[in-house]
C-alpha cells in the first residue's frame, strides 16, 4: 500500500513537471512570435495615402514591403516608423481606394520610440 502511494505521488509530480515545462515553452514561443511581429511592422515609409478615417502606410525593411492601416494621421515618406502589432488581413479590398492589398495589418497606431 505504501509503495502504491509513493508511485501515485511520484507520477503526479512527474506529470506536473512535464506540463509546467510545456506551458513555459508555449509562452516562450508566443513571446518570440510577438517580437517577430513587432519587428516586421517597422521600416522606412515608402508610400502613404489617406482614405476615409484611415491612413495607409507602406513600410520597407530588408527589401520587403509591408502595408499598415491606422486611424488617420500625418505620415511622411522617408521617415522611419514602427507600429503596434495589428490584425492581419489577407486579400483585403479597400472600396474607397479601389485597391486590393495582398496582405495588410490594421494597427492600433505608431509605437512612440522617443521615450
């Protein structure tokens, strides 16, 4: 009976360790993905346009272009900008611009880098 109790307790401890380390790796992967996403929403403004309530910004970084949409704001071609992570939309069609974007991120706005 004593051996059975030890076996059950050791099994519970072992399973707890396995599941706790699995949880940590999941969170680490999520943090890495978030950091990667933040990095991809930064670069040099190469194109911008306003339409309705939104400003559309095309950023270029490492020869890769990324479109971002934010609430209307002033953006200047040539400036370096970073934006908060956003919701990715694939094959998004802007009726007001009469344009389709293969991929665009709707962001909460720019990241203030002057802190």
